[in-house]
């Protein structure tokens, strides 16, 4: 039982999506819409927030990995000039 159920990144993405969904649902409820509309707005916002925050958090890591592989695949380096 030493390993966690979710990674830190996954937990952060889900937490941010939960906060975004709760905010959207709360604001919809404050606007005077009914409970079903508020729930749908919150669930929709949370569903769209998961891939958004996943991409946002991993943007820096992917850029670094792509730059490393780009130099190796273009034939740049010693003996290629």
C-alpha cells in the first residue's frame, strides 16, 4: 500500500476540473437557473476542463521532450555538416 492511487498530476487535473465545474454550477445557480441547469453547466464545465488542464500542465514537459527529439531526427550534429 506504498503506492498512491493517482499520480500527483492526475490529482491536480481532477481537482482543478472539480473547482471549475463547481464554480460554473454555482454561478449558474446564482443567475437564477434551476438545479438541473446548474448541474448540467457544472458537469459540462468539468468535462471540458479535464483535457484543458491536462494539456496546460503538460505543455512545458512536452515542449522540452519534442525539442530533444527534433535535434536527433533532423540529422543535425557532428559529422553531418
